C-alpha cells in the first residue's frame, strides 16, 4: 500500500491536469459551437427550429418562384417589343423647292414609319398662291400611290436614321440664321 501512497500525489496532479485540459477543450468546443450557430443564423435566419433540409427546400421554392417571375417578365418584354415594332419610331423631314419660281424650300415631305417600313408620308407643296397636302400610306415598304423623288428620299432617310445613332447636341451643326425681314 505504500506505493499507492507514494504515487497518489502524482495521480491527483495528473487528474487535475486532465480536468484543466478537458475544461479548456470544452471551452474551445463551446466557442466553436457558438461560431457555427452564428453562421447558421446568418445562413438560415433566426429560425432555429428548422433543419438544413427544410431550409434548402424553402430556398428552392423561392428560387423557383423567382425563375417563374423572370419568365413572366420575359414574356411581357417580348409583348412590349412587338408593340414597339408597330410604333412610328422612324421619321424624317425633307424640305425642297417644288417650283422654280418659289424659293426658301417651303415645300416638305415627312415620313412617319415603323420598323417594318409601314406608315405614312405627308407632303406639302407650296406655290406662290396655293398649298397642297398629299398623304400616302406605306405597308411594309409598298406605297398605295406612286412616291415622288422627294418622298422616296424622305422614306430612305427615315429608315437610315433608325440604324444611325443620334448626334450629340455639341456635334450638331448650328441652325442657319433666319433671314432679316423688313
């Protein structure tokens, strides 16, 4: 029994050391668990009663709902594009002298066309004593009546303007000064 009494203090010291090591391990594991719980709250929200599978199912339902909404928005966008195809987005004006005796380019042709070259061409012909207005309809580039050279020019200018970018205000030439009138 003497040997047991001789090693008892060493056994007590080893037990105390094991308690300290196991206590430090318990504190380290507890802090790690707090970090995991904090990360779980960040990922899953404050709903601690859900497990990861339930949370994944809820997120999947949300993603499916978002994809359905995106598809619906895509269909609406295509409908808007179709509507815009029929809008008069191409336009141009050409001024000219219709008669030799008149000056100042008082006659003009205006084209209002959609993407499919459908729309109207309005021409005003001014002379010294009268003015006439002509309206011609285009359907996919084909007029209901023969177009004058100026009307053909305004249709081509309107459709070419659809492909060209508008010039910035600084790049545009200044308008000509108005003639002085007595």
